[in-house]
C-alpha cells in the first residue's frame, strides 16, 4: 500500500468537498451524493460486518448504508467511504471487475484491502479537510475536549475525529482505541513523536496499568459512555521519559465495546516545527496499523 496513494485519496476527498462548496463544517456527504445523482438508502446489506455498499449499474449509481449503524457520525463516514469508490481514480474499474456491487467495511478495519483503506482516507479528507480541522482544533482546548469539539463541528464520530486530531494537531497528542486489556490501535501527532524515542502501539499490545485499563475493567463504563481523567507518564505508555506527565482522558464508546484514550498535556510546548510539508510524515503515522 503506497503512502502516496493514501495521501492522494485524502486530498481527493478534500478537493471534492471544496469543489462542492463546503468551505466550512459540516461537510455533508448526502448532499454531495445527491449532486451526483447518486441514490442513497439505508438498508440491511444482508452480509455480516458490512457497513454498506455501492452499486454501479446501467441505471446509475446507488449507495446503501447498513441500517444497524446507529451513530450519525458513522453513517456519514460510511456514505463518504462509498463516495470514495465513486470519485477515486481506478475504483469503479476495480470494483466492476468483480461485478456491479461492492460491499464495504468502512472505518479503518484491520486487514482491509487497498481500495477500502483508500476509501477511508478519502472519507476522512472529505469530512474533515486539513484546514478546517486545524481551525477547529486551534479554537478548542487540547485533549479530549478538542476531539469532542472537532467531532461536533464536523458531525463526525468521536473515533474519526480523534484519528484526525492526531494527524493534524499542532501540539503533542496521542490517541488510543482499546478493548478490554488490549490496544486496538493508536496514533501520535507529529509533536508527540518528538517527545522522545517512543515505541508505536500495535494491535494486541497489552494496555499499561494506568487509568484506561482500570476503566475498561468495568463494562458499564464503556456501554454508558462514561468519561474519566487521570494522569500517567510517557514511559508507562511508550517508553521515553518517566518525568513527562500526561493527562489521560478516557471515554467509553458505547455499545461497540471500545474505549478512546486521549493523552496530552497543557505543559508540553507546541510543536515548534509545525509545517504544511509534514503531510508525508502524517501519512507515515497511519502506516503501523496497515502493516
Ligand atoms: Zn468500500
């Protein structure tokens, strides 16, 4: 999977949003689909684990998203993902090789095919263009509050907003999604990576003995979307300095059974090298998950 292609996919999403007149949040993928005469429907896609599908036939193009998606943010992400298969170069051709219908698993699912990953990056760029995302983050306090502010402004899921925060934040922040005692995935902002020689968290890594692990021990915390804040150190999570204290903000993501952790600190300096040309590094920050 070429990093360049992921960057291109995200920039294509950003461009489509801008070209369709979305220069402020929220970007509406339903409106963009309607402008292309694409019919969008909620329907059971009749296959387990599928978020939705796109249909290319002689009468036109249709998008279906799964009826069991309860979160408005994830419905929008799913439709944006399917739009990726419509707008991204080579996708319709690739899909049509196998037939008129393509079933998707949107949302950065581990082990997905390359067109799935590209469509997720397209959706991420479409719903949360870099400029708008940075503006939203600048206006909000750092940490979980910033992520929530972005999610609200962009009408995105908390998880999608958290990933985008780690990519675009002009300050050190790391986000981790976990389930029970294990890491599902984690991302660090560029500023965070400069805090020391840190190890990347990978799927299946055990959680350190900090607030997140304690929180996950009580199933209701996740199911009821509870939120707690404690402190931990850089060393506990990633190696690096035990003297670097982090705020560890934790929130349950509801019935999906996952937990979001946001690690940040007001005391850490802003990233001094913040620079538009860091796009390539941002893309690199996605890759551990895709290996
Ligand atoms: Zn797909």
